């Protein structure tokens, strides 16, 4: 198999394959072409014109074969160049997008850092407000306790009245409610109701023992 057998030569140029057989294959395998031996050969030849004509013919053959090769691979080569250019463009656009994204991230980080203190203050204020609202709800509930106990006493529901009194007294001892001055009146009323509740229970027990009433 010759060195030039794999070249893409069209069928209408099949004669080029035969012409290529007359070309010295060493020209294609030599890493560096040395023209001096060929020049000396022509100059020392008895038929210089013939040698020069043969060399020109071989040159024309090679050029025509090169044209055939270029024509055969022209479309694929152009497509490869276009694909390569498109890939480079996409890489360039991606690099630009990444650069913009890095700038945006840096700016966002800077803004978050600047607002971090403000966000912390807002969070702390929110927690404080929730705590205050919870205390207000507890205060409002405790403020209604004396009236609820009086109603239970009037209905002779002494057990429920005692439970409510104990729970309210313990709640008033909780941290956060001890320093609330508005609950001082409630504490005083609960102290009075404690005595009233004691005597009412004692009176009801006394009546029950002597069958003068019903214990509820």
C-alpha cells in the first residue's frame, strides 16, 4: 500500500493516483526537504530540460492533489472552525456572566454585612415586643381574677375558687410580674379574698356538719 493511497481523490481525477506513483515517496517522509541534491542532479544531468520538465509535472500533480484534498475536507474544516469559534464565544460569554455574578455576590455580601446590625436590632425589638404583649395578656387575665373568685364564692364553687386563687398567686410571683405596680391592687384583693374564702369554706363545712346546708 502506497503512502498516497488514502488521499481523497475524486473519480474523475483518478489519473492522479497513477501520477502520484511516479513521485518519490521519500519527499513526504523526510522531516526536512533538502533541495540541493535535486538541483545538483539536474545540473549534472545530460537532459536538463527533461529533468526540469519532469519536476514541473510532478509539482503540478502535487498542487492538483492538494486542491483535491482541500476541496474534500473544505466543508468539514469550515464547520470545525465555526464550531470552534462558537465554543470560544460561549466560553467568553460564560466568563463574562461569571464575572458579573461575582460582582453581584460581592455587592450583596457587602449590603448584608451593612444591614446585619440593623437586622439584629429589629429581631431583638420583635422579641421584646412579643414578650411585652405576653406580659400584658397575663396582666389583663390576672386583673380579672378577683371578680372571677368572687363569682365562684357566690356560687359556692369553693374548690374551683381555691384552685384559681392558688394559680393566680403563683403567677404573680413569676419573674417579670413581681415588679408590675399595676398588679399591687390585685395582690391586695387576693389577700382579702384568701381570708374570705377561708371563712366561707369553714362556714359551709360547719353548716354541712350540722345538716344546715349542702356541701358543694
